[in-house]
């Protein structure tokens, strides 16, 4: 299980392949990762918050503004939903699926290692 970390892999496919390698046969991978909201109003608010509000608030509280900007960039670059499940399949996982959460701001992805 991994939460909000897969998008930081240097090579997504290599990282997923290594996770598959260490899973027991029939074992399940569960990934919680940011996603791009589908509803226009939610997507607009999300983009405003991630791109402007969060970095500005971080600056006010003497936090690392660049870290919040990177968070937004890496979340936007992540291949979400069907694209990510396709990568899981290509890497060797079976029974892949995803479930959107929090109005589509993030998704749970899962796949199994073949027996």
C-alpha cells in the first residue's frame, strides 16, 4: 500500500515492477493518489487551491512554497484513472480498477500479482 508517493517515482513503470516483484503471488497493490476532478466546478476550485492558495498560505506561514508548487505539478502530471490502470496492466498486474474519492480529487487504484 502506498499513499501519495507513486507520482514521485523516477520511473513509474520500474517502481511498479519492483512492487510487483516483492508482492506474494495473488497479493494486492493499493495506491492512493491525486487525480484530476472531472466536474468543472470542482476542478476549477481544486486548480485554484493547489496552484495559488496552498503555495501562498505556505509562504505566509514560512513554509516551503516550492514544495506546494511541486505538489501541484506532480499531481497534474500523474497519469490518472484509466491511464494509470493501463500502466498497471502493462507492468503485469491483473484485476486492476480505480475508485474516485473526495469529488474526484484522488483515487484508490488496485491491482493483483498473478498467482
